[in-house]
């Protein structure tokens, strides 16, 4: 069993930065792939960025060059560094950890609001 807790969200002006954290409890976190998703009001949840257990990363086209995902297995934490934020980045951000179809865990989310 893995429990995930996101933090680091908040209100930021356009062009600003935030760093989200996803902290996991439980064992063997290093073998999990972790993804960041977001869901804006009235929209479907979408994949933002992901990192495999081996450290390979992937990003949605809308955030490439602005967001960076990384992980610190010693701290059981995955980060999402978000730079050059835009109003359209406003959403609730969720992290998901998975290692097979039978082992998928979600956090409760953290709100990110980009507004002047």
C-alpha cells in the first residue's frame, strides 16, 4: 500500500514558479512510476508529466520546456518544478504512483492558481 500526499500549490502570478512535491509512504517507492496529472474546472484530468522507476521522463506538449519532473527515492518524493506559469495552468494537480494495473495509487491533489 502506498499513500501519496501532494503539497506546494498556491496562488502565483503569470510568469511565476512553483514546485510541487508528492511524498509517498510505504515501501519500495523506487520501483513505482510516478505521474503528475491536472484537472481544471469543467475539463477532463490530463497527464502533465511522468517519470519511470529508471528516471526516464515525458511531458505533455503544453508544458515542455517549462515544467521539470524529478524524483528523490531516498526521500520517497517526486517533484514537479513549474516555471513560466500561465493562467491556463490553473488546475488541481494530482500525483499517481503505479507499478502495474493492480497497483495504482492517487493523492488528494493540490490547487494551483495562476492569476494576476
